């Protein structure tokens, strides 16, 4: 968010998270929250400033779609934190578009080290894993532990390429558990847990597991206040709450709806919501994603979006049958369709049931005509 008055501070949660990180029993915590529910904003705008103001160093690394270069991203961020300091600098210099080759400062001794992304495909070279350890050594501080914020950490669990890095990271962090504390966020509960829960998991017993608390109506009130500040006009609070509640309490959706109301005052509540849904669908490419799917995959996605349970049982089959105008699909066909949705990153397991991974995509699918299969 550009303008700070739109940011709703999660101060209490930031304080308790910080306390657990600095004084808690384990070297880290995991934070699960569905996509676009405020994880990044919490890390960079609530937790990081709190820690920095208390004199702690903070490193922020985002692994979203970083399949080929997570180690490079991490080294870049560790270097950035040592050289420049604050998270504000960091957010203004996104690491997402790393050059194919870049240089970081040698954490021990003189000079610079060149990172060549092409060389990082496949197994991470041992010298770079050593470098990772040296950065951790430089950053560790027993008096004021450094915070490492790993955003969308579950992405590292896709495929085997990141395995050596994960093992090295665990060792490096374990060695400095008094000097470094970590937050691992994830938008896939299942994949995040797979890295922390099973006894053979790479970060077994390394982090306390938390969920990012969802926003409540105080968030809506705060956003209405921001709206008044920006647009010098006011919005009916019940209308805003309805948009928020019907949109699964998604902060982004409410914020976009308020922007649409402010910028297009002739639109009523419903028309503004239609506009926002259409805009978001374009921005996130929902139509293209939908077109990739076969009829049965769409029907499965629709049933998931409607939260039909059990999805693999009679209820799921009956719903898909009515959407497809054909006899109820066999359980194996439903399973295959959902597996495909999972592989595409569109569906995920969540509190022991299957869901669509992106709440905004979910709402878009629910709003499609029933003839779309
Ligand atoms: N604390 C907050 N105050 C105001 N808006 C927020 C807040 N957290 C999230 N948002 C809104 O929701 C959007 C998505 O948040 P983000 O942190 O990117 O989600 P995530 O990292 O979980 O995918 C933000 O761009 C912003 O518009
Ligand atoms: Mg994020």
C-alpha cells in the first residue's frame, strides 16, 4: 500500500509474534494465511518496523515463484540486510527481478562474490551454501536476535532442487538459535506443514505453528476512515461490511471496492463490486486459467468453490453431475481432476478439506454462470 493511512496496523499480533520470536521456546514460528490475506503486509509493515525500532536487524525474503533461484534470492537479501539495513529500503528494491549475474559482498574477508543464476539450476554449489552459513554468522546477535522473514516459504517444498539449501539453512539456523529468529509464512497449509510437522521434515520441531488471524469488522471501520480521508466522502458502513463478509473477509477485495466507489461515484455498491471482480479477474488472469481446464476440472473447481462436502463422495458427484449434465462422475475421475487442480496450484488442502487456493479466484468461479461447463 502506498499511502500509510490505508494500512490497518495489526499491532497486538505483531507484539505477541515478536515476543515469541525473541523469548519463545523455539527458533521460529510458521504463519499460515490464504493468498492475499495480508501476510506480506504484516511482515513488512507491522512486524519488521516493530523489530527494527527495538534495535533488531531484519531480513525479508520472498520465495513466491522463485523456483529456480531461491538460494540466490536468500543470499541477495542477507547481503542487502547487512549493507543497507531497513526493511523500507528493501521493499523499495525488490529482489524479484534478479539480474542473471550479480555481486554480493563477501561476508568474511574482503571483496565480492559473483552469483551466476545459470549455475544455480540443479544442485546448489557447496561454496554458496558455505556463504549462506557465513552470512548467518555475521547476522546472528544473541543480545538482539536478527529476524529472518521467509515469505511463502512452502514454495521451497516444490520439487527437489531446494533440498540442499533447506538442509543447509536448517543447520545454519540451528547453530544460531539464540542469535537468529525466523518467521516462515505460507499460503499452502499442507505444504507448509510438510516442512515442519512430520518427524522426517527438514524443519521438524523448529517452529511454533500459528495462523494469521483473519480481519474483523474493526478492519472495515478503519478502511472506511481511510476512505473518508482520501475521498472526503463517506460510504454506508453496512454496505461495506456486506461486501467484506460476502468476500470471505478478504482485505484486498474490500479495498478495491472502496477505490471503485471513490473513483466512480456514480456506481452503486453492486455495480462497483462487479467492476472490481472484472478488474481483478483481468489482473490475475482468471479467464486464462479457467480456459486451461477441462469440463470435469471446472466442475470440480466449482464444487470446491461452493465448498461442497464431501467432495469425493455423493455430494460432490451429484453437484458435478448437475453442472456437467451427465451421470455422476466416478470417484477416481473426481480425484484425478482435483489432483490436476493441485498441480496447477489452484487447489490445496486446508483444515483437512480441499479448497481453492486463491479466495478471489474462488469467488470469481462461484459467480460464473451455470452454463459454463
Ligand atoms: N493490514 C492491512 N491493512 C490494509 N490493507 C491490507 C492489510 N493487509 C493486507 N491488505 C490489503 O490486502 C492486499 C494483500 O495483502 P498481502 O500482504 O499482499 O497478502 P499475502 O501476502 O497474504 O498474499 C494488500 O495489497 C492490501 O491491499
Ligand atoms: Mg505475499
